[in-house]
C-alpha cells in the first residue's frame, strides 16, 4: 500500500467516528510486524492523535487506538520509548477500567509490553494505579482478559 499511511494518519482526526475507526483499523493492520510501516506511522505524527483516541467515550475508537499502539510497540523498543514519552501510559491504565473487555485486554497486554522495558516504567505503572484493576480483571469470566491481566502482573513482578 504505497503512500497510504499519511492519508490514513490524517483520517484519524476526521469528524466522523466511523472514518476514524476504519483509519485506525487499517493502521493497526499495517503496523502488525512491519517495522517500515511502524516507523512511517510514527514519523507521520500519529502518536498524539492515537493517545487522544485512547480517552474517547466511544469504545470502538479506544479499542482500535490501543490496538494500533500495541502493534507499534511490539518488538520495537525505540517506538515503545516514543509512545511512553508522548504520554500514553495514563490513558492506557485508564482503559483497564473500560466497560469494553476488548479494550481492557489490549490495555493489559500493552502494559505488559511497557513493563518489559525497564524498572522505571514498572514503577510508573504501579504508582499510577494499574495493579488494582489488573487484579480485579483476574476475576473476570472472560478467559482472555484473565490471561492478559496475569501476563501484565507477571511482567510487573519480574
């Protein structure tokens, strides 16, 4: 998809939420295990908008945004640092209390990825209140949600 990333990043700020969701969904797919696409998404200045989307009232919007960010940081330590520097940590922790279990799952997975970076990040995750909702998620009837919360807590404990 030559040249498709810049217009998709621009569409993240479109007024119609269906368009935002579709653009984020496309970026999520493009960022999956593709370092060149990941770098281009970050270079197109998508992070501030994606982080704003994490705070959306629309669960489909924050689900797609957390998914894009998760794919961006996967196996990319430099992008992980950029995402944290851009202020993603608190809104991701906020998603642990979302009514959308898919967003909760993605947020727990992402916190587990953040925790793998360094002990400073683990301390920030704990200080900003992630442990209680992660423990509460261990009681969920959703098996995948329990798995992701256990993963995040395990990474925090390492």
